[in-house]
């Protein structure tokens, strides 16, 4: 990136707030592409970045058409035994739940009930906002906390829609018959996840937000990539890792019993999905890919990991609440330093890094990059094959978010 781009924001200090935000945001989007070191990775991500960040296609309209390019592996021999995968399939069949029957939808969800808040007041970064001169009344604080809940659950819903299509695509493309069996159960799981988040938003919170641009970029990128293993890596390892971090944080914070139970069911399914992903990818990366192909996937995973860590900054909430009262740049700073975000990052990388290590995408070369990003403390942790859904819930509940002061 040229020095001009880096120093430009400082030169814009005298401009009106709206112009500052527009330019800051454009430069920030540009930074996504220019920060990607591997040219091949940058080239494959570029169309999605363009559609998601520059054109903002997920912000308006009724639907987005994504041109999928993968091929379907139609087996003529029905071979390709993968006993561990088959066992996972049997477990998935046995553990299906019914979002309508098994959740108590008669629960009276009152987001303003201080006894059972959907998003308690220790979640939003009120301290950080106050340091930037934003003071909210008690009523506004409550409303803001509820908007954070709606924003977060809306992103879960959009992510689940992406997961549903990715699971369907991977089921077509994967070469082992046992993996196709398993994939079919994941399609059902993701359909159910989409159903319950949609129903919760629709009937309990009655407010939804559009798909965050950065989440859209990742979903668009992996749904339109022709390589099944990149799709798989993107969905089963990266996005599922992100989801486990985000679901886990919400699970820990919420005091609303219906949402807590719903998240518990979803987390247990996601644990199986990641397990499936690491089994297939370890086999594929270890036996099928060339060193150059492995290197490209390592770089891709690293870029997506940074995107997930640095860019889920809920700009939609900023524009709704604080535009004109503080700059977008200050908002980003508040969110990145919020204790609830620290909890999210911790739970996400706790699962993600050991899985990348297990599937063979953590060479010394890329480790140095993760080290620079402060993420190597999670190396050597338990990967998805060593953890059940119950283990995950226990680990999540054991994590104590730093208390705001
Ligand atoms: Fe899901
Ligand atoms: Fe999933």
C-alpha cells in the first residue's frame, strides 16, 4: 500500500464527519485487498470484495444471484469408504432435534426484562463509548443492548443461510460416499438453524438487520469458488469457527432461557460440522495437494482469519445510532477494544487455530504470520476430533470475559 493511502485519513481531519466516514470506509475496504500478500489469493477474493464492499450488493434488493462454479462428483461405484465419517453420520442421524417440538416457543421474551435480558447491559461497550463522549440514558442503553442482540442474531441468520448452501454444494462435490451421507445431515442441520434464528428474530425480537458486508464477502467468496476444498475450508473450518466464537459469546452473555437453549442445540450441531471438516481436509490436504496448493490455502485461511477478527465491527449499528456524534474510525476503535469482542475472539481462535494445525495448514512459514497477529498461544489446543458438543459447551461456559471497568 502506498504511504499516501496510509496518511490520507489524517489529512481529512478538517472535513465534515460524513465525508470523513465515507473516505475512511473506502480506504478501509481498499486495505482488505492491498493487505493480502499472496497475489493468487487476492485475485480469487477480488470479485467478492468488489461485490460485497464496493457495490454493497447485500444492502438492497430481494436477493443476490451468486454464480456457483463447482462440479458435482457423481459416483458410479459408490466407493470411498471413510469409517470415521460414517460413524459421524450415524451420530448426526441419531441426534437430530426438532426446532418446533424441542424448543419452548411459548416462552415470553421481553428484551427489557432485567431478570432475563436477551443481551445484558454488561455486553455493550458503554465505557468505551463514554470515553469518546457518547453518554446514553438508561432507556437508550437498554434499547441499544437490544439492537446489538438483533444485529448479532441477524448475522447468525445470514451466516446460516450461507452454511445451508455451502453444505449442499460440498455434498455434491465431495468424493467419498460416506462424506455425502454426512453432508446430507448437515444440510438438514443448517436448514434447521436458519429456521430457528429466523423464527426467533421474527417472533421474539421483531427487528432484523441486513447482512454485514464483510460477512457477505466471505460467504460470496466461498459459495462461488470452484474448488470444493476451499469451499470446505471456508465453511467448515473458518466460518464454523467464527460461528462457534459468536454463538459461544452470546450463549455466555444471554439470560433469556429460550435463546440459551436454542444456542446450545446449534453449538452441538456445529461441533459435528467442524469435526466433519477437519476429517475430510486432513485426508485431502495430506494426500492430494501439492506444496504450492497447500501454501495458497494457508494464505487464504490466514487472510480470512484476519478478516473475521478485524472486520465484524457492526457498522450498521454505528450508522443507526452514532453517525454525526462520533467518527466511524472512533467507533471501530471502541468495538475492537470491547471486552465482549475479546471474548468472541478468544472463543473463535481457541477452536480455529488447533483445527488449522490438525489439517496441515500451519507450516512454520505461516506460523510466523499468526505469531505477529498474536494468535499462536492457541497452538497445541484440542482440535475438533477430540471434542464433543458437550466439551464445547463446557469450555465456552468456563471462559470468563474480562469485566468492564
Ligand atoms: Fe449452522
Ligand atoms: Fe454448521
